[in-house]
């Protein structure tokens, strides 16, 4: 009965999906026909985004680019600052917290204090402000701005989730697409993200056939590589194969992380909150009670790096409750030994604006 009702509701909202799709299609065509103009900048701007609602792994891919470029260039990230408690243009400083700039930008600033991290609702006006306030900036990484066509990025990287390819989805609200599938044509690079690390060559070819990238587009496949967990406070108990875990998450999809932790620990109990949730003292009390009720003394709390930026806003209570929180570090791996090709493509784009420097050339040659 439930399936019948859901099926009926889907078809009931189909006209709204068609109307929304037409409006977005018309908007994009106005940009394509230059009826509405986009602004370009004289610095390399790389946009990492998607055309679907929900997580496709944008943050770890932004961090991949930071790792690649920040050793050689003055890098800045510009995000909307989703669910932050402020408005307008803000550049992060050493005392900035997640409430001010959002969890993902705070994560960038925490892990890469040497870069400039800025947030703003309007990218078109934010980039000039960023360059005015940080004139040394050489590269701007736009986080989740594929639909924000007021800015014409020099390089567009489109992510699509392995488990939810845009080619198999539908326009909102009938599906999860923010715009028509044809919007993918604007990307210079398409990355199928969150792939199994042992993905077969046959499956790669099948997905490539399904996506059918244009001749000028490059298609890559990436997977999430889980790294070590690290403590978030001075409370660091001994960890072994018998340790049990309370996993605390406020992300779109925790299933891959749960599976990973189940391979490393004796048992995993999941406390799930909504995506980008800002934790309260009541939430922390719930977490503390769940942790206390676990029938073992060999136990820890694990969360994502994104969640850690919001949980640490309650650091005083975390210390008071003596909660041994750890964060799970992750990274992106370009599959099929195509990382060198991908890195070269990114560098070559930058070289179009900035000549290569000797240190970087030497590293590439080595």
C-alpha cells in the first residue's frame, strides 16, 4: 500500500517537476545565448559542483585540489557557507568558528590554515571582495557553484555519485536533479565519485558508455580512502580490535562510514542527526547517555571531520562529560592510475594564467 501511495504522489508532482525543469532550462539558455551575462576573472577559478541535491563528495575533492595547489600557489576557497548563522561576505580568521562560516569552510580553514577561506551568498560580488582583501590570491576554488552561472569559472569539475549517477535521475521534485541532465555539458571534467576502490575496468567502461562524455570532456573515477581516526581532545583511551564505537553523524549518507568502521571495530552504534545539524547541549546529553549505556569500558565516540567542526562548538561540555571523541579523516583517490593525468590537467589549466614555477616543475619531473 505504501509503495502505491508513493508512486501516486510521484506522478502527482510530475507537473511541478516539468515546470521547474522548464524554468531552469530557460534560465540556462539565456546564459548560453548571452542574454544574461556571466563575469570572468583574470585569476584561475576552478568550480567543483554537481547537478544533484545531496552529497557527492565535494569537500574531499576541494581538499584534494588544495593539497595539489597550495604548496605552490596562494589558494582561496569560496563557499556559500551552508546553514551558517551569519550573512554576507566573510573571510575566516584564526578565531572563526563553524557558526560564522559553516562546517565545510571551517573544516578547510582548520586543516589548511595557510589558505584563505571565504564565504558569501553571491559569488559574483564575493570574488572581487576576496581579491580586494587578499590581493595575493592566485587561485580561487569555488565550492558547490556549478549552478551559479553569474560567474564563469575557467574550469568546471562536475561530480556525480557512483550510487546515484545523474544519468539515472530526474528533475526535482520528481527526482534529485537541480537542473536538466544536459547541464553536465558545461563541465570540462566529470568525476564519478565514491566509487569502490576495487572497481573493475568493465564497470568503468560501462559507466563511461552511459555518461557519454563529449570529446572535449575528461571523465575520471574517484573513491573515498579512509585514513586514521584522530582524537579531538586530550581524552585518548587505548584502542584495539575489541573497541566498540558510538558513531555520531549529521551527514547525508553515513552508510559507507559505518561499513568501514565495522571492519575495524568490534561493534558500531550509530546516532544519526540531520545533514549539517548544529548540535545542542541536549544532543550532547543524548550522546553521553548512549555512550554510557554501552556495556563495555572499551569504547570511543567517532564522528566525521565535518561534524567535528560543529561538535567542537560544545567543547566545554564534551570535556565535562569526558567524552573521548575521534574524527575520521578521509581523502580522495583518483582510480585506475589516472591521478597523474588528472593532476597534469589541473596544473595545465593554472599554467594558462600563471607560468609554472621551478619548484613545481622539479617535483613533476621527479
